[in-house]
C-alpha cells in the first residue's frame, strides 16, 4: 500500500472517530455538531497537508509525529482531569458549569456551605443559569474542555500517524531504486585439473593410483587425499577445499565404491557444487558395470571396463587437458 492510501485510511478512520466518539451529555446539540465537524475537518486537513508537503527530512517528520502524539496525550489527560468539575446535575440533566465564581456566586457559596459541595444546588437556586454563579469565561472554558478537549486529540493522533507515513515516504523517495547489493561471488582459481574420489580398498586404490600416475605423466595435476590433504586439517574440510580447487571430480565407480558408506563424500560434493556445476564437473570412471548412485544419475562417464570400445585414458586426458585460446598468429592464418 502506497503513502496516499495510508493517509486516506488515516483520514477516514479519524473522521469516523470524530463522528462516533462519545461526548458529554451536558453539551448542547449545536455544540456537539460543531465539535464533531471541527474534529473531522482538522483530521482531513492534517492528512492533506502531509500529502502536499513532499519535502522535509525524515527526522523532521519523526519530530512532528512525536510532538503530535504528546500533544494528544496531554490534551486528553487535561480533558479527563477537568471534566468532573465542569458538569453538575440540574433537574435530572447534566449541565455545563464553570470553575470560577462570580462575586454574587461567591457570596452565595459563603452563605450556603452545603451548596458549595453540591453545584447542582447552586444551579437550582439560580434557576439553572450557570452564568449567575460562575463567570461566563469559566463556563466557556469548561465547554471547550468537554467538547474540543475530547475530540482534538483525534486529529493530533492522525497528524502523528500521517507524519510516520510521510517519513517512510521520504525515505523511499530519497532512494527509489535502492536495492540490496548482492553478496560478492568469490571464485576459486583452479589449482588441480581433477580431484580423485575412490574407495580405500583394493582394487579401487590400485585403480586410483594408476589413474593418478598416468595423468600426471601427461602433465596434468591431480589432487588425491593421501598426498594432498593437509595432515593438520579435518578430512571433510580438506575434501571440500580440493573439490573447490579442482576443475573436475573423478569418481572411481566400482561395486565396492557404491557399497561403502559414502554419505559424507556425497554431502560434501553436493554442498560444494550446485546442480548445474555437478553436471559439468563430475566424471564417473566406470571400472565395473553397476547402477550409478542418485548423485551421479544421468552422467555418461568414461568406460574403463575391459570391454571399452575406445581408449578410456586418452578420452580422459582429452577431457582434462585445458583448452588454450588461439593466438593472434593462428587467427591471422585462419583469416588468410
């Protein structure tokens, strides 16, 4: 919801509050109508002014909001404190009185101490005309506290809430296209051409050793746990490091490899490589015809079984050998 709708909602709620908020029955119907209309008008004016004033810093709107809220609280507390002394019962109907006696009223109170404790008796003695006992100014003051003191806090609260809306709007306008910067992607420069994953038992260890020696004789650099894991580091953390620093991950697939509990290795590989990277970097080296595990499903792999149609080692070397970009001389020749 944007700022305009928020302010519209504040105005509507404030107007309804001014129309429905209970007022003292001592007020005349004309006074009640005037007070409610004034409160509703002030509420709508406050919301309109806030919407029109597009400038100003958020800190300023925050101060306006706080000052308006405090003003509403103090005004309503004053209304509650003054109201009991501004109303007296006359002929079964509450009537607005004052808080300051006229000279005649003061003399009457002194001569009738009981009447001083019961303002209704004073009204009864003067036929219900409060201005004969209390000053006209004090009667008008009580009428204001009973009416406007009860409803003016509503537009002040609307001003407070609207200022918070304006504060939020100014922060939005100040940076309309501000987005959270994505976290920098850290890339690891490959150190190894491939990392060997295998079962530490025969014949898997022999397969891994043969692959390692054959590839490194051709100038490729491989990572293997028994040689390249740091002796003072955790096994799983070193596995994750080598996987990140390798261009490919070679899995020596045999029945023993699948029968072993490779859950930790699978978790590390899955954590290190996302699904797309797994497809590009995982290479099953199939030494036995077995069903591949879920995390290797869909990959063709390289056939190292005795029935292989092509030389698997040459195929693996071709895959692992880094492709070099053509030189300018080669580009010139191809252009010629």
